[in-house]
C-alpha cells in the first residue's frame, strides 16, 4: 500500500534555509503536494509538483522531486518566524476520476529568532 | 478564492450524543472529504463523496456516517459519540489538480 513518511521535527534559525524531506512508496503517484498548517487552522496548499517534473520554484519555495528514490523535498529560503508551522507532504495516486491522496504525518518546523 | 467553511471551530459533547459536523464549499467542487487529525498520526480519511448522494468509505469509517444532499454541503455524523472520537476534524474539497482545499477544522472533545 501507499505510505508517506516525514521526520517529525525541524528547527532552524531565522534567515537560514529550511529543508523538509519526504519519502513515499507508490511509484504511480501523479501529483505531489506540500501543505502548511498553522496552529489551530486547517491545511493550506503551498505548492504542488507534477510527477514528471524534477523541480519547481515559487518565490522562497523550491520543490525537488527524485522519482528514482521516491523522495520529495521542500526548501524554504530565508526562513522567517512566520514560517513556523507543520508541513505535510502528500501524494496523489490513480488515473482519471478521483485520485486517492495520502498525507504524511507532518513535520513541525520551529524557527528560532 | 476557494472557501471551505465548517460549522464550528470548537465543540464539546457528551458520550452517547449524536454529533453533526457541517462543511460547505463555494467552488462547485464535486469531491469532498472528511479527515480526522491526531498527533503523530497525520490525517486519516474517514469518508469522501464524489457526487451528491454518493459516498465512499475512507480508511477509518467505523463510528461515522456522512450525508451529501447538496453539492456544496458534506456532513459528518457521529451517531453515538465516544471519547476516542475526540479529535480535530478537517473537511476538504478537491480542485482541478487534485489539490485539496481545507476548512479551518473543528476541534471536537467528547467527555
């Protein structure tokens, strides 16, 4: 079955880069996503990458996808205290109609001023 | 902007009570979902619906039911609440790239 794994916790200093990693098991994933959850709130889509892409950049965010190793990463440049949150990796599997989405357990990012 | 709203942010109920959690989306999305989120377990899918009056069980449907009478509204029902259903409940609807738009969540406490 599908499984998405992330480390539980990451601590970085303000201004440094953060790299949050994720591994997944199903090679038939079509889209991979990063979501951000701030305390007491729902999940907010940050970015997504189609499975035939290697990299996607959006302002301070860079997503890298290594399909061979089934590894996805999210790099946040110049990390700010407002980036402190839980970050979820997710993969979408299937074709046509509804595609099943599996979430990782989330990585809590703590930004130290 | 897509908006997904949930009827309550915080809810406290007693064991055995019937509980309704409502979710409404305004983007005419066909697919809607209910998850629960617990520390260390991430998000677990309870039920989803791909059309009005259609529903499918997710990974943990036991103790829950759902209702989708209108496209914009997806309700989660706890027929007889139990303490192990204390959790954060998140509703989502599905966009064109299979990205999910989430509501703010309902933190349910069952005493």
